[in-house]
């Protein structure tokens, strides 16, 4: 999922997604250990998505608004003439 899609999900869904991804990584790692063909790209993509979700959860916990949202709001304000 894209980061902006993840930001729109509620915290419970983000936690569930982390659990799914961790299970997926476990299975991929197990497949790699027994020399079955495991998709290496899927492994790194899952790890990256977990990191993104954990970042979003921490931002929410601290009340931090990401820069890209603030920049988008500023550009919209400039376009509307405010």
C-alpha cells in the first residue's frame, strides 16, 4: 500500500496489517531457509511497509503531522488565493 493510503486507515487496521505482514515475513523466511523459491522483493516490500506503519502509529501517538500533508495544504491555500 502507498503511505497516503496507510495514513487513512484506523489504528486497529494498521495493527492488524502489521500482524499480517509479520506472519508473511515469517513464512517467506521459512521458505527461504528450506530452499523453496521465495520472492525476495516481497520480503523487502513487507519489511518496508511494516516500517511505514510503525512510523505512522508513532506520528499519531506524538501528534506529529507529516511534512507532505502540510506542504499539500500550503499549496492548496496558495492556489485559492489565501
